[in-house]
């Protein structure tokens, strides 16, 4: 019998004796009014939870739990000839989603951009026989262990044609994945919360906490943007359905310059 549970707020798996979900108790997230609640797959199923799957571009699919079973992310499934990558992970999995993802070729590798996106990663890994890649710097946030987990700390090809690296920022190990075949071969950056699209077209931002709006320093934003813009991509997908459809590399560069100029006081006369 399964003994694991997940946090009702962030959807991250937990089979330890934690009173509080350490991810939600951290200043980057939040505990809901009323405090910590845990839930199970069976409870989610009884609430009618399901995974909606949609094609975002050829060989790229968005997976979203409805009602929300995680932080609210849209996980991304990248199809490749060498197997599929599940990037950021829904907090839920059922037989319908399993069948639909099997039809898309299953899952060979799982990687969350950072701990907020761990979701039900071990459950997905066991269902599909996939490896879960965990950033060594963020290892302590894993709350359900299994032999499927492997750590990494240097840029590497998580699957042929998909390069993972860690600009950091939002978390010390915050990652991005470069899918070179994406955007008709112009390159796609899966940016997680490391770089987030904003409502204004062609702009992104960088934050320590998105819900609590805690910024990063000028030096860190410069470093994160420098690492990302060294990669060859034209389109960017964050983990909440934010997209910069073209010229995304330039958008990251220009947005970092704007961010740095504001937090450095260059525009203080305008405030
Ligand atoms: Zn949580
Ligand atoms: Zn996050």
C-alpha cells in the first residue's frame, strides 16, 4: 500500500514525518490560511482531478492538473527520438494521464526546474520507468526518496539534444533546459521560475519569490541572464504558461538590463 502523501498547497510528494511542508513554510512560498494540509492521490481523484494535455508546438505538450494539484504549473513534455523529458512535474497522476502520456511515447527523464516543481515526481518516475534528476544544491528539499533519484551539478545533456544547466537565482540550483530542436530548430528555453515571462510582450523577470515578490540582487540577475543568454534559443516557456514566442534571448537580455537599472537606483528620481 502507498504511504506517501502530498502537500495540499504545493503538491510536492512527502513520505516523511514533516509537520509542515518545508517548501510552503519557506519564505518563497506560503502556508495557506488555516495552516498545513496534506492530501492523497485518492482524495484528489475523488475531487475529480485530471490532467489536461495540450500540444504547444510540435513535440511539446503542456500538462496541467485541474483542479490545481500542485502550485498551478503547466508541466512540459518534450518529445525526442531518444525518449521524452518531463520538465516540472504535475502533483497528480492517474490512469487516463498515464495512457495519454504513453501514447506520446512515455517519459524517459524527469527534471524539475526547482523544488517548487517536484510535484509527484517519484510517482511519475515509477509509472514510466524514468530517472529523476535532482540538482545537488537543492537536494534537501526532496521529501520522498527513491532509487529513481539522481543528482547533478554540472551542465549536461539530460537527453540527446536537451541540455540542462543551472543559472540559479530563484533557488541555488534553479535550472533551465535548452531544447535545440524546438521552435522549428531555432531553439527553445524551458525556463521554469528561473526566468518568468511577464504580461508585457517580449519581457521577463527574475525573482527570489514570485508569490511574496522578493527580488534578487543586480549581481544575481546579471549572472542568471548572462548564463541563459549564452544559450542559443529563440523561444522561451516558463512554468505558468508564460511564453516569449520569438527573440526570447534578446528579451532576457533587455529585461535583465531594466531590472538591474531599477534595483541599482538609476531611476530613483522617477519614484
Ligand atoms: Zn507545500
Ligand atoms: Zn518557484
